[in-house]
C-alpha cells in the first residue's frame, strides 16, 4: 500500500470495499471492482477538477490499467 500519492501523504487506508486512500490534503482515491458487473471503478475527490483528474490517472497506473 502506498505511503504517498502524488507527493501527498496517505493518512488513512480502508480496504473494506476496495482500496480507499485518504490523503493529508483531504483528497481521496477509491479503486474497487463493481459489485454488479465485471468493471474496475476508480473514483477521486479533491479541491479541484484538475487535481482529481490527476489522482484518477495515478489510480489507473496503480491498478495497471
């Protein structure tokens, strides 16, 4: 599990429903398989659209897609 994502510390990791990483700046990333179809889903939330898009791209890289 990563300790940093995009040079920001991962302060919390939850593996209950996939991999949910909360970063020190309150950005979060979730990588999980769909419960209803054969799809990998990657979600992110941040203080800007640009940052969220960057985090999603990093999530794709982490997941190997």
